[in-house]
């Protein structure tokens, strides 16, 4: 068995922290706003490369050999490597070629962390710390690791219901019929981003002719009932005070649309978690380790069954006595006092929490999404962009982008109109696509200059 890895979870209250530090002191039920954050699994990997984190359990393998003709999906996101992430699917909205270079040229296929990215991470961490408090938990198996993610999800939903806001909620979903994707939502709340904007869009719905029914997909659906809607938001950090361009906003729109789709799949019960388990190579019936159960049990006493409520049926009737020559008495077995001892058992709790949080299934999610821009230095708000969900636009984007993932076409660079992106790209030097843009710009300039020159000579 591998040595334990230290990963962090998130707790809401100081009381929960004290109980987790001393699990033997208190078996009282902790405050229900205790929240476990799965993203901490990935942070642990950077802290200690030699420990068996969730990342090493799931996907660390050798890099593809040069000249490998397989598709990007086969080379980089097929088992035993990790599945697709939301970042994988949104990077193409910025520059497909840049992301191809990232996967093929950088260690572990990860972008080089810049000073600006580190500042942005601190802003996100501060927001998260306003809702959760960190505590460490040991995981010994990959089933322990994914169970921690599920407990994170459960507690995230509970925190949402009780406080109206949760952060860093990990979700899973399917694209392209059976391709698993995972991602972490920055903010999930009951706060409507812009009710007046939604009313304006809804009023426009009735003015559309039948030939434009497809456009109706851009407008939020209106359902009856007084159930609270759940809204998603994403936080971006930047150093510039200039307005955010459409090119910069596009990846964020795709990102939030994917989050909405995946959480909708979960809310409606359409996500097959056993398919998720298979993709990660997990055994849903493998029991969690005692170490993991003890730690989770110190945070959630519902893990254990109340022993006082469990009766052991007598195997023999004492009033009849015993006779010589009878068969040996069968020893009484102790009841299993662990309620959620495997992924299969824990899944019942997940499904219950989902039904409670999303009583109308996918209709419980509001379709107005928000991107919030904060300054990376001090966290002050710079801008917000609210927009309605468009499943049609998302499907159109995924259809085109997945062609590259499947190896059906080559990656494309940016257009001339978005060539400003090349200035901040670490692959700009030696990029053939960029050189092609430069050549095209020169040709355009020459074409514009030719009539003038001819006119000047003829004057």
C-alpha cells in the first residue's frame, strides 16, 4: 500500500476544526456548513511530487513519443491519463494552437505559471477562505481520494442551502455522448445576477417570428413555482483597467456554459456516476480505509450508524436450553456500523443531497450566468458581464472543437483580428501560424498601397 498523501479539505467553522484535530474528544454532530473542497487534492500535488496524490492515482503516465499519430484525445486524455477538463474545452476558445503546444511542449502539459497567474490564485484563495477553513486528511487509495471529492460535493450543496453561497464546487459531466469532463465552479448561489436583464430578454422572446425559434435558446426558460433558482458565476482576475473585449470574454462564456450543462446533468439525475467511476478506474464496492473513515467520521458522524439503535438477533432461543451433542453454537457477528463504506454506498447520500438542493431537477438552475472581473493586485471589482445561457452556441462550439480533439483536423491559430493574443503567448517565437499572419498582413498592406502608388505615378 502506498504511503499516505496529505491533502487539504475545507471547513466552515472553528468548532469543526477543533473536532477534526482531536477526533476522540467529540462525537457530536458538527455544524452542517462543514465543507470539503476537492480542489485541494490538486494543490497537494504541487506541494509534494513524491506523494501518491489523486493526480498520481489517476493519470500520471509517460509523455507520448515523438511522431505519435494518435488523436490528441487518445494521447492526452485517455485512460490511464486523466479525463478531459473544462479548461481543456475552453482553451480552444482562446487559441487552439497555443493549447496544442501546451500539451506537447510543456512538462505535464501544463501552462507555465507566471507572476500574474500566481497573483490571481491568491485572489481566488482569499475568496475561498471567506467561506471555508482548511484541514488535512490522509488518503491511502484512489477510492479514498474520489470519496473525498464526493464528500466535498455533498457539503458544498449543504453550504449552498444554508448560507446561499458555496465556492469551488467540483462537477462532472459528459460531452460528445460519452466523454467525461470535470471542472470546479467558482461560485454557486441563490443570488440572481441581473433580474432586469432577464425580464428584458424574456419580453423579446414574444417578438420573434417562428422562423427564428432557434434563437429562443438564448433566452432563459420560464417555469412556474416558487422554488429558489441556483445561479453560477466565474471569477477572473486581470491587471488591466481596459474594458474586457469579446475575444477575452469568449472562453469564460464557454466555461460557464459547460458548468451549467454538467450541473444540470447531475441535478436531473442524468449523470451515470458508475460511468465516472469506470473512467477513473475505481471499484465502487472497494471499502474505504479505516484511516479515511475515522477522519471523515470526525467531521460527519452520519458516516456511522448509531450503535444503540442496532439490535443483534439471537441465534438461539435460550428458553429451550442446550443439549449435549448439539452442533457448536455459531458465534454472533458484530453489525457493520459504517453507513457509507464504499463509493456505491456514498452515492446514495450524494443523490439524496442532489434531490434536496435541486427539487425541480435541471429547472432549478437559473440560465443567467455571470463573469466577474477582479483586479489581481487588490481584488477590487473591475467589471461584470451577465449573459443568458445558449445551449445552441455551446453545441456549435463543441462540435467544431472536438473535431481537433478527435484528430479530424489540425489545430488552428488566431485570426488577424485577434493577433494581439500572440503578444502574451510563450510560443510566439517560432510559431508558424503567427508567421503566416505576418505574411498575410504584409500582403494586405501591399494590396492597399498598390493603387495609391499607381495613382501617384500617373499624376
